C-alpha cells in the first residue's frame, strides 16, 4: 500500500468511483496496470481513482516504539475504574493507612490487559459479595419486628436498641409496681374478707398471670433481639472487613493507575513531541518540495516560452530562407535561360566563324583563281 496526494480534482458520478479533490490524502489499496487504482480516503470511503491524478508520498515507516506507545495510549484511554459506586469505609481516629505498591507485569500489552481484567474481575466479585450481604441484612431486618429502614449504621442500631431497652425497663418497673399494688390489694381483700364480685378477682388474677406471661414474652423478645443484633454485628464486621479489603484494593489500584497515568502522560507527551517534530519535518519537506515544484514549474514555463520564441524565430528564418531560396531558384532559372541563349549565340557565333573562315577560304581560293586566270590569258 502506498500513500498518495491528489494533484487535481476528479469527480465521477459512477457507482464505483471515488471523488477526490486537490490535496486529498489517498491510500492506494490495489494498483491496476490500466491506471485505474483502488484507493481509500481519510473518511474510510473506497473507490476507483485515476493514477495520473495522484502523487506519491515518500514517507518512511515510523518506529515500532511509536506503534507500541500508540497501542498503550488506546488501552489507557478505554480503561476506566469507577471509584464512586462503593466508597470505602472512612478510617478511624487511631487507624493509619499504609499504602503498598502493586507491581503489575506490564512488559507487553497482553500482560497489561490481563492485569486490568483480573483487577476488574476481583473488584466485581467483591462488590457482588458485599451486595448479597447487604441484601440479606436488609431482608432480615425487614422480617423482624423492629421495621426501621434507617438501621444501616452500627452506632444507630446500638442507640435504638439501648433506647428500646430503657423504655422496656421503665415499662417493666411500672408493670411490676402495678402488679405489686394489685397483690397487696388482693391480700387486703382476703384479710378483711370483703364481699366483692368474683369478676373483679378474676380480672386481678388474669392481670397477674398476663403480667408473668408478658414478662416471659418480653424476655424472649429481648433474647431474639440480642440474637439478631449479634448476627447483625457479625455481618457488619464481615462487611467492614470486605469493605476494608475492597478499599485497600481500590487504593492500591488508584496508586497503580496514578503511576500508569503519569507514565502514560509522559509517554504521550514524548509521543506528541515526536509527532510534532515528525509533522514539522515533513511540513518543511513538503514546503521545500512545493517551492522546488513552483520553481521547476516557473523554470519550465520560462524554458517553454524561450523554446516557443526560438521556434518562432526559426520558423521566421526558415520562411525568409525559403523566400530567398525561391528567389535564388528563379534567378538561377533566369540565368540558366540566359546561359542557354548565350550558349546558342556562341554556337551560332562559332558556326558563323566557321562560315566566315569558309567564306574567307573560298574568297582566297577565288582570288587565287582570278589571279591564275589573267596570267593564263596573257600567256596565250
């Protein structure tokens, strides 16, 4: 796969074509010999693009450390611990917190993920166990005769039990006083042998008997309450131990998370600095490439204009030379005709000279003949 940049705008309404604009970053997924490549833009949209509209980026692959830090950053961004669901029990006056470091095996990403999953599993298990204990406590408190929804604190429970116990003691003392008065009244009636209705005596006996039975019921109720209170104490102690363990685990996890947060923050800062320097370097390279491209383009335009001027000059020169050649050819033809005429004239001149010589020869012979003729005539 190659990373390219669009050099021109291209829009096609076809189904499988990817519209691009100048400056878009395109990731090439498949290269076809026809020149139509399969690409993907930064939005994840795939389609076919023309290769002539793309310019390749020459980017070196980042180091493996950067990939590892990016993976750790993604894991830390998705990881979260909810510490507000179940707040730990506050420490007492004479209690101190001794933080202990938790060392996770985080040599690689898998160990870190396993440590986080184990921590979340332990946390959820402790929370579910504590939730079940609290549900049992609420259910048992609702089943007992003291239906008070606010009994969630040990001190409040003890205070209410003590108040109820004091009220019961006061009522017991008042009841015993009344029973004592009734007994004394019954004894006086027996001593004085007064005639009273048997119904009154039955009522007095019933009150005395009910007082004893009610006293027994109160004692049984107190025993039941003490037993329930003891169970609540045990469950509250177990819940406090679980909450203390959960609080320690949360505090350890919080310390570990803070350490990892600081480490990740440092790595993220270093990563950001590297990325900024990386982007700055490639921005400078892109700017330099852009300036070089502009200069090359201006130089090519200048050379093109010079070439066109030179071509125009050559065309003009060729046109002039062609006209001169045509004129020279016409002049050559003219002089050829002249030469032919002169040649014919010279030929005629040579013929005339030959004829002249022949005539002169004939004239000389005629002269000789004329001279011979008179001499011959005179000799006769």
